[in-house]
């Protein structure tokens, strides 16, 4: 958060503290960084609300980023699940939670938001998706409000690597062995 012009008081500091408290980052930050260190990369998405900002973070399997040849972020696609309460009527027992899926396609000018009851994937093309649940919102910020965090990138434009990448085969083999036991 670097404004073009800053005041002499503590207005920016107070605002940042409000965003941290609203998103409960003090309780979640250690877990976020642990996951980013393990996976090698992650994405922060900053979504404005009426009074402050909601911070979302995603593991490497939940998003795709597309950069220009100059290294500028041109497009971000995010897919994530959320739970909703639903009533099953006489056949069900009270309220239960159902899973819904969201696909966001964020560009500097627009945000395409698709909600679905079926699991979404990055392999499905936009033309095959149901556009009845699609919303297109203007991105009034004028830029993509996302930051990709890379751990140990080899060079400019390459992905990050996790701290335990060199042990991944042994970790997977151990997990499979524990499951079989």
C-alpha cells in the first residue's frame, strides 16, 4: 500500500491495521507462508469491499497467471470452492452444506465471475461453460489486483520451487506406504 501522496499522520498505518484485523492475518499468516514455501508459489487476490479490502490467497493448483513478454500481468484465472447452506426438504435432515464453485477471470478492464454447482477446471474452455450464472463486472481499479509470490525462482519468468521439491518423490512414496498400512 504505497499511495502517491501520504499524509503526515497515521492514516495509512491505521488503514493497514484495519485490513490486517478484518482479514485476521495475524492468525493466518504463518499457515499461508508455510503453504507457499511448500508449494513454491501462491497468489494473493485483493478484492475491495464497501469499507475495506478482503484478501484471498490461493495455492498453485487454484490459479493460472498469464504475463506479457515485458513481464506484466495480463490475465489471472482463479477457481475455488465455497460452501452454501441448503434445505433438502422432507427427504433431508435439516440444513446441510453444499459445495459451489467460482471461476474468476481477471483482466485490467473486466472481472468475469462464473458460479457453478459442478466442479470447474482450467481445462474446460469458456465456450463450454454455462453463461447463465456468469457476471461481467468492470474492473474499476484499472489493474489486476493480484500478486503472485514465487519461492526460489530460477530466472525471470520461471515458476518458483518448493523447499521440499527435491524430496517430493520420497514424501509421496511415504504417504502411499502409510495409506496402504
